[in-house]
């Protein structure tokens, strides 16, 4: 009886179709990313090997390098070899250093992940309480001046690019006051300025979203019912209102996590951080196309995985709404 009812229950559940759609979307996006990364080296004007080795490189060296990279093979053959290399973990060899691309990425990826993860935690820890506090302070149209100041300030902070914030922090706190190191990734103090540069703008945006969502929830019937029962204000806000306001916050938080990883590219270069961000800029300047391809794939797959994770978490927290919208 159990084996007969389980498949029937599974067939009646919307979750398999939801998971299938999400995985199909992920697979198509992944294929598009891989194909775009493969075509990158072929869309470069001129000979990419000649561009990487320099105009004075001997013709024999250029031909040997092209043969080594398989660029003389038909395009479909190159594509199949490229896919085989990705499946087997062979991303090619760096033109500049001669090291395997996977080794370069493996050496630099942890520093970028540490920076992005720490920045994401700081954004959540700062933005959610700030958004809740300003929602409570401005509830019901009260304190118009406070609301205007918070909204204007958050918009202004969000509009400043991360790398400009990084340059300003370096000039003021590192060079001017000498409180923090200018560059490098050694010691806890080295994380302060890069994390601050990555978090100021996203924290302002997320705090504004939390405030707007919480104000919407505070006007709902179930919150008025909780107040009518004379529950403590702390329970009304934390147990009833806040969890129902976090759906949009979680969605935006997932997007911000991918944005933080991408934002590390410029911020790492400002602080000479030993991560993938500074590596991809150096590889572009050196025309090291295999390394650029590998790093682009890592960033792209990271974005796709975060989006998939956000979809799954939203489906678990609000299954009816998420499955219906999909």
C-alpha cells in the first residue's frame, strides 16, 4: 500500500514540475554561459595568440602556440574539445604563467569567496535591523523628516559605485589617518576597508527594501489581530511581521550576493586583494584568454547557483506563491 500511494502523492505534488523547470532553466543558462565563454577567444579581432604573445613574437612560436591551443582545428572540433576539458576539469593553460587555469583559480578563489561572504553577512546584519528600526519609527506616516532623511541617504549611498567608495575609504582612513592597511590581505584589519566598500551601497538598498516591506506587513489584518490580543510589541514585530516581510528581502539578498561577487573585481584591484577580481583584470591586460575564460565561467556559474538556491529557498518559505508564479 505504501509503495502504491507514494508515487500517486508525488504525481499530485507541484514540486517535481517546479524542480524540473528550475533545473531546465539552469541547464539552458549554463549551456549559454559555456558557449559564450568558448566563443570569447574567437570574437577577439585579429589573432588572439599573436595579441597575447606580442607583435614581435616569431611566426614559428605563434604557429606552435595556436597548434597547442587547437585553434587550427575546425570550430566544432574545438567546441567538443572545450566541453570535454570542462567535464574533465581541464580549463587549459595560462598563456602568461604557464600554470593550469584550474590551479590559478584554485589559488585565488578562496580570497574572493571570503571577501564576498563576509560582505554579505555584514549587509544582512546591518540592513535588516536598520530597516526594521526605521519602519517602526516611521509607521503610520509619523516622523516625516526621519523618513525623508533615511530615504534620501539610502538612495545617495546606493548610487555611489563600489570602487569610488573604496578609493574614498583608502584616501581617508588608510592614507590620511593610517588606521588600516592600504592594500593586501594579511590580518583581520585588511578586511575592514574592502568589506566596507562592498557593503555600504547594498546595505542601504536592502535596508530601504526591508522598511518598505515591513510597513506593508504592519498594515495587514493578522498584525492588527496580534495587536488586538495585546501581545508585546517585540513579539508583534519579530515573530509575526518580520518573517512575512523577508520574502522580497531574501530575493534581493540573493541578487546582492551575486552582485557582491561581481563587485569584488574592481574593489580587489583598489586594495590589491589576492583574489579572482584582480586576477581577471591582469589576465585581460595580458590577453591571457584561457585564464579569462576560466574566471568568467567561475563567476557565471556562481551567479547561476545563487539564483537557483534563492529559488529553492523561496519555494520552501512560500511554496504556494512561488510555484504559482513559476
